[in-house]
């Protein structure tokens, strides 16, 4: 446990490796452990920092507006001495936070990877978050874990990997229902259309071809909206490629983040 | 000191020990003596060759245009004369630039490559700093002023501020140079012109790249440029040390060097 006091609250973050920092922001239906399968490979050449988003795990709430989440994460940079050579990777909800961080605090970091996220949700998508928030308030996290797994993973993967699904369910039920509902509200309310084009960080947009939570068209829109952004679609993968195909995920971001060279460098 | 005649030049060299050959190439300033501590350590299991580049130490000094490729040809000539057909090539600063040309021109001669405080292309800061040092010599035309104006580029702030006696000794060493300033100036230009960056992908030998985290001549930028492009390479950054990290953290340097060389067996 590594609780860091920042302005307005606390962030719980773990670190592994040395070198250029790489900040990983998890999705709504997960916590930071969703990155466990890729951290070792990434940490071979980078200082990997994985916080629990505000309201998750040991991190205190930052309210229910996406800006609050991003501003809280911005506080992590001076607190952990993360220089402007830091790269930021966000998945799903973490991707929306990362985009907002780039919009509001882009000077703090270098490159941006947006995995399985978008610019805003359709009306149906927003309604789904309201529904989830309602279910969680009534039935607790147990009320949403089944839907959550379906949003995260393709059916075929779920059938073939019951142990992975069990692990993800276990991680998800630990989330505080009140704070989870806050995150749902933040996602329902967000609309980055007006400001997404102002992002100046070099950006890679990734999406799983079978992503049910943030389908590929959302990433296509995102890539079109950010100047110079690259787009890569990962066939057969859902909303959590770092769980479904850890090696494939690392390969997909390796060139963009210069991981190869980083893995061959160390400090003494 | 034995002498080998390479083309028009007398190259003074030393050869000690037996085992796999290690050829060590010094940099822009200084001469073979830069490598004596390492030679002493390695000679119990390696055949170590160190030498004065043309235009340095006791080797032939001529005021003429020269490139790092020319200096690489000298090293290759020396290896051929000594009957060395494969060696670990260790180069420091300009010596590393020379070593890259050897690896590109005659890859079969290179068992492994060690690039210390070196560059494939000088980054903007390195370019500026190297030019500054040359200009002091050109404007003042004496080694002592050049030395006084150069040393803060060689060691980190901690060493500079806490080791006044060692700094004074380095000033005396460089300040007492008997070498032709023109040779330094010509080779300084050779460094500014050296550019193997786009060809580094051709170097297939196992390579160890070492750089000082505070080195303004061969900064982490220049080190990163090489690290990204040499495929079979590892890179070690000496935090808190500068261009002379071999001296600032001598034990750590020796450990990294011998660790790598022994690994190549």
C-alpha cells in the first residue's frame, strides 16, 4: 500500500521498475490490478506507476466530474517527482481521465496512449451508466459484476478463461458502491468534443475489435479528433486487452512508447 | 613504448596480458594513459592493447584534416600488425565514435563493442560544449586556460565541489599537454562531423553503451540515440556522474566493464 497525500485527498499508487515514468490508469470495471499481467514486462525498462483512480481502492473520492479525477491525478506528478518525460496510458474510464489530463495538464507529460475509450458516449451509452449507477446503489457491486464481465470480455474468452473472470469479479466487488456510482455519473456526464482537439501530446489510440463497452467507432472518432493521433485496432480483443492478451497489448504499445530501447537501459 | 608504423604515422602502443584481445581507444583529449587502470585489471585474463591515436601522446602529430574514419583505419592497421583478428573494442568518447566505424567497416574484427561516454552524432548541447572548449584553445592558445575552462564539462557538480585536489591534478595534466594544439583542433572538428547515427542498425555485435547522467558533452540524449538504434545493445547510465564517470565511479565502471566482457566468453 502506498498512500500519497495530495491537495484535496489521497491517492494510492504502486510502482515498479526504473527509468522514464509510465502512468497506467485503469478502467471503471476494474482496479489497478487489471494491469498486473503487463507491469513486469513494462517495468523492465520503465518506472511504472499504477494508481487506484479516485474512489477506487485506497484512493479518496474526487467528486463526480471527470475534471476532478484528472486534476487529482495531476497532483501525483509533483508528489512522485514524475517529470515531463512521463508517458500516460489510460484504459476505458482511465482513458477519459487521461484525455482530460492531457486537455487540462498536457504540459505535465509526454506521450498519451488511449486504450478502449472515446470522446463521449452515445445517448444509449450514457443511459447504461445511469442504469449501472442505479443498480449499484440498490444491490451493491454484486448487482453489476455480471454485466461488467460482459462489457469487458468477449463471450468466447469468458467461456475459455473462467479463472481470469473469477479474478476480475473478485477485484471489482471490492469497489465502494457509492464511489463507483460517482464514476458512472462522471462517464454519463462527460463530453470532451469541445476540447479534445486541443490535445498536443503525441497520441496512440488503441481499441479491441470486440470491445463491447467502448466499441471501435468511438476510438475512430477519438483518433480523428486528436491532431496527429495514430490508431490501432486489436482484432479479437475486448475492453481489457491487458488482461485478455498481455503480450499482444505490450507489443501494440512497444514501438510508440520506445519500450524496446528502455528495456535495454538501466541506471547505476 | 613499442611503435607500429601505420601508413605515414608512428603509433605508440602498449600490449599486456594474454587471452581474448581487448583494444582500447582513447578520446579527443588525453592519450593511452587514460586506460592504464583498466589495463591493470584486465591483463590477468585478457590481451590488452592501448595506444596513442595519431595526433596524440607520442604518436605522430601532423596539422591536417582528419576524420573518425581515418582514426578507425589506424586502429584497424594496428590490430592487423599485431595479428589480432578479433577483439573486444572499447572506446571512450571520440574513441567510441572510432569504434563504431571499425564495427561498420570490419564487423568480423569486433567480438564486442563497448562505448563509454560516447556518441554516434553529437547532440546540440554536445556540439556547443565541444565547440566552446576548442574556441578557448584557439583564442588563448595555451593548454592551461583550455583545461581550466573544460573540466566542469568532465565531472559532475559533486566531484567538482568536493575534490579540489583531484581537480587541480586534472588541470595540471591537461594543462601540461605537450601535444600540438592544432591536432586537438582538427580532431575536435572530426567529432563535430562524426555521424554514424543512421547506420547503427548495421552493428550486430553485442554492445555495451555507458553514459554519465550529467555529461554535457555526450548527454543522455546522445546516449539514448545510440541505445535506440544499436540492436544487440545494453545501456547503463551512471547517475550523478559526468563525462569522466570512469574516474568518478571507478569501481562501478570496472564492474560494469568486466561484467560485460566476461559475459561475452
